[in-house]
């Protein structure tokens, strides 16, 4: 389902590359495989068979190698799910140094998988309940209609654009709360329910893919598991929304701190900055934006989070361009040129100035690269000229009662 080229289905459906979960083959008397009695397996392999997540094995009769493991998982709802480990998964994730099944690895894999699957099932149920309540008329719009739209879909388009500017917010809630027309809300809710149906198999495949990727990156350590799961879902989002094999690898690399561990806060800020990017060069997408965040936050580490949020806010109205440094030159004005400290007042003026620059030059005629370069330089010169006027040359701070960015920019020509 699309709104002027925007696919709503992709916004609410969790997507990832999936690994197929093969079904356990049927076993007859002529099979070369046999199932081991639980008691002997428990004694021989020191495998725990707890009531909550019991595991069963398929063993090669000839050499006694475990060829398949099945674990039964019960979620909070009481519903039973089955996780199958084929020989590829066993070899890749469960073996100990002697070639047997490692109890800790098995328990760790199942535990992580269960947490991830529970989250996917809960989110799917939450989304369905919300959409169903809209369809049934139980969930009314909190927004009062102030504008009469000739085309009702224009309101939906406006809502989704505003929602995309706030990537931290819950997409469904924010999108529907931005539409005042309850009839339109019901129509979109019906379409989403029809388009985004996730079967149990789909959710299990997604959980398995997410589990293997998490273990590939972090191992079986379950500390900060919620943050690790979020990081992996961010990788899935990059794969879904951006092409280029380097994007995911670059994101993992750039998200690591000096000690080699993932900096989850930085990763979250980096993804938000990337999501404000409509056009990019794949090989520069992640490194360029990472460089911007690291360079500016290093100027005043104690305000790194505030600076990162300001960078993301500016990127929502002015694109980071991989072929020039206009964005960086603009954001430099948010710092006192003498003290190198972040200046909130200067940043507020910068946001106003950039917004007015875009309005002033939106009709600028571009017919070739020379015109494009002239426009880019004109924007930079205008912003720099404004801040040169409103700064105290002795202190670098903003003077009292400065001319407004709008007034200054309207007075100056490119």
C-alpha cells in the first residue's frame, strides 16, 4: 500500500533476510537415523531437559553424531513453538571443541531465540489490536480537523511525512494520530491489516534470522540483550531500505567504540541520521555520516548527546550531501568560533537561517553542474554572512537583539 510512492506496508512490517526452518523428516524403520532416548542423551551429553524448553535429538546410528535438534518453546501466551536445528545450524552454532552439542550454547541460543520471538509476536499482536480497534471505530482520532482537504489522502500523506521526521516515535500510533478523518483512518487500517499479515512461520523465520545474526556479532552473551536486539533490527532496516553490500558492514564497523564493542547510543543516532538521507552514494552513506557525528561531538564530549540530536534535527531540513560539505559548514555555525563550544542560541538561529535559505533559493534555476555549484556556494556564503554579522568578534557569542535570519536573507541576493 503506497501514499504517493511511500510504501506503508514496509513501515509497519518487520523485514529481514530469513533462514528457512526445515521440518523434521519423518522417521521409519529403514531410516539411517534414530532418536535417542531422552534419559540416555541426558546422561551422556549432560543436556538439561527442563519443562519450559525441552530439546530432542536426531542421531546418526552409524557414528552417533547429532544431525538434528528440536526444541519446544512456550511463549507467555502459552502457545507452543518448535525450533529446529538442522546440521548446518548445529555445526555453525552448537558444537563444542569435541564435536558434540554444547549445552551452554544450546541453552543460550534457545533463550535468545525465545526472547526475540516473544518480542516479534508481541509487536505483531499489538499492531493488530491497534489497527482492529480503528477498523471497529473504538480508536478515534485525537486530532481535530482544522484544514479541509480536497483530497482526503493529502492528510494521510502529510501525516506520514511528519511521522518520518520523528523516527523514534511509534510509526503506527504517530501516523494515525496525525489523521483526523476517522473514515480515512479505517480505510488505511483495513488495508494494513490485509497487506501485512504475518504467519507463525514468517515470525519464526524472522526470529531465527535475527538470532543467528545477533550471535554472529555478540556471541552468546545475553547482557544488554534488549539493546543488542534493537541493533540487529537496525541492520535489518538498513538492508530493507538501502542497497549496497557495504552498508551493513560499514554500520557495524562505525558503531564500534575504540575497545571494539558496539556503542548502542551512537548506533541509534547514526541510523537516525541515515534515515534522513533521500539520495546518497552507497560507499559514503555510513562513513560520511559517522564522520560528521564523531567530528562534531568530539569538540565537546560532555555535550555529545545534545550535539548529536542537533545534527539529526538539522538533517531533517537540510540533506547531508555526499558530494559536498555544505551540511558540515552550516553546522559549524552552531559552535562558538573562539571557544569551540556548542551554542544553543546559535543553533536555534542556524535552524531558522537554513530554513529561510531553502525558501529563498527553491526557485533557483539549475541547468548544469556550474549552476548547482553556484547554488551550493551561495547557500554557504549566505549562512556564513549572517553569522559574521550577528557574532561579537571579541567573544564569538551572538550579539543581543540580532537581526532575524529571515530579514537578513530576504535582503541579500545570491
